[in-house]
C-alpha cells in the first residue's frame, strides 16, 4: 500500500489552492445518511412464508449467482459483512415482504411486531430504519392493478396494506428515535396504451388520499411517491407516471409527502440531476433512489458515473444535500451480492464526497461576474483533481478498506459462508 497519509497531505494542498476544506468535506460526507436497501441480498425475494415468490410488477433480477440469503438471519449476516466496507452513516431500508412472522401473514394484516428483528438489528447498529409497501410479487398484484384497480375489493386490500405500512413506519421511528422514510411505488400499468388512461389515475389518487387520511396522526414518517416511465410487461402506460406523482405531491402540499426520484425511471435523455432544482423550487425535500439504468430501468449496481456525480454535485451546489433522503435501489443477481452492495454503496458515498470537493465559491463568483468562459474552464479542469487520494484516506480512517483491500475478505466470506448455501 502506498503512503495514504502523505498522499492525502498533498491532495489537501491541491484543494486548498482553490479554497476547498477537505477535512470539512469528509466530515459532511461521512455524516450524510445513505439508506441501504436490504433487497440486494436476495434478489428482492423477501422472507414471506409462501411458496411462490416470483418477482412481478415489471421489475426483474437477472442472474443466478450462488449464495443468496435464504432468510432474515442470513440476510442480516450478509449486510453485516457488507457494511464493514461501507464507510459513513447508514440507514437500513426494508420492504414489507421482508416480514418475519411464525406463520404466513397477508399483506393487509402486517403489524409492527412482524419486523421486530429488523428494529432490534437497527438499534444494535444505531441506524434509522426505512420502509416500503410491497405492491408487487403477490397474487393480487396483476395487470389489473393494485391501488388503481377497478375492482374495489382489490383496491381496498392494497389501501389496507398502505395504511399498515405507515403504522409500521411510525413504529420504526418510535423505536429507533429517527424518522422513517417510506417509499410508495405501485407497478400499475399496461402493456398497451389503454383506452381510458384517466380513471386508473383517479383511483390511484383516491387510494393515496385514503391511505394518508386513515393515518393522519402518524408521526415522524416521510412519504416518497415514486413514479416510473415503464416496466417490463407494462411498457406503454404507467398509472403512477412522473406527471401524476409530481401532481400528487404538489397538490398534497404537505411537508411529509415528497417526490421519489429514481435515476432509472425516466427516458434515457432525461436526468434526475436536471430535475432537482425545479422540484426544490416548490418542495422542502426529495427522496432519491440511486441506481444505474442501462438502456432501461435495469437496476445495475450504482457506478461512480457522470449522472450519479451530477446528482450530488447539483445537491451540494443548491445547498440541498442535507434536505435530501438518499436511498440506494438496485439488484444484481449475476455477481457476488456482497460485492454488489459494497461497490454500489461505496460509489454512492464517493459521489457525495466528490461533490463536496467542488470549487463552489469560485464557480459562483465567476458566474455572477458573467465570465462564462472561465466558468467552463474551471469546471473542466477540476475533473482531473486528485479525488481518489482523499477517498482512500477517508476509507483508511474509517477502517473500511483502502482501494480493493476489502475484496479478499468478501471472497473469504463467499468461501466460508455463501458457497455453503444450497
Ligand atoms: C421499481 C422501483 C422500486 C423498487 C423497490 C424494490 O421500479 O424502483 O423502488 O425497485 O421498491
Ligand atoms: Zn426505485
């Protein structure tokens, strides 16, 4: 290993020339919570006690890499292994289908006690706990829809699920002493453009209204409403489109009802980084689903790529990093799932740290003075800054493994634990 400390001192000097306080950037990046999704560990399979757990709703995991977690204990053990190498403040993001009950419990009957193991785990790790209703992978989740279903019985079933989830969210907040962020996403849509595109949306609005009205007194719960452009098998129409969800959030005009922006849920030339300022003009916070779309909402492992970096650069420039709830959302079943977690989570943290090392004051001053030529030159010059030296130092300080140091241990864990699962 090279001299990480010495390299860091040089990098610090480099950044200081531009008025950037590297220690401060590290401190902020370290404190910024990232909500780690539990569902990378078992391909969104979940721990419900039922036979058929086929993933439906237009999302897909591809690959069959051996060793996925088969129950809550294994999943948490794998998470414990992964987080050794993920520096910085974390929260845990659990989906309703990660229930742990003695017998099968229907989705509209779930209760806080069914998630006690997650609560205990989160408290032992001093982490906040986030939650998600699971409106997919269920016999009542069909192309006829869930919260937008024309069949009242089905719609009401899913409304009860949404209500149950908000109550569980409140319990999480009470138990952890940290607010719970709930993400509401329904797969509802159609393979073709339906004749009637309005009625399902009116029903989805009614369902959300009913869920929020029935749980009005829920405290310390934040609700993200997630839109999507299309899903597999639902290519032509989604009920919860961007316009619908944005309209719902703006019209609700409540601080706890916010937009979820998933980086994979838009047309390829539309970027979340470009949407943030428009939304922040009207809302106090946003929930991010950090992911990597390859051609479609493929949920590839988060990369340290242009768009991920642009999202956090934009948040830092706007002064909105601390107002943004950051959650990861990807599922790769074709590689070691712990490697997937570590790589994507580290990249998310990396993008946050890199964004905090921009020459913000200079760029602002250049723009204000009208010197747009210099503004561009500065921006481009900075792309080659010695960021990795700062990142390595931060990882060393957090004992999270410098560079690829973590890989040997993850490989050992695969040998000792994952490969023994059949
Ligand atoms: C699906 C949405 C949603 C899910 C998770 C599992 O397209 O992105 O957020 O990925 O709820
Ligand atoms: Zn998402």
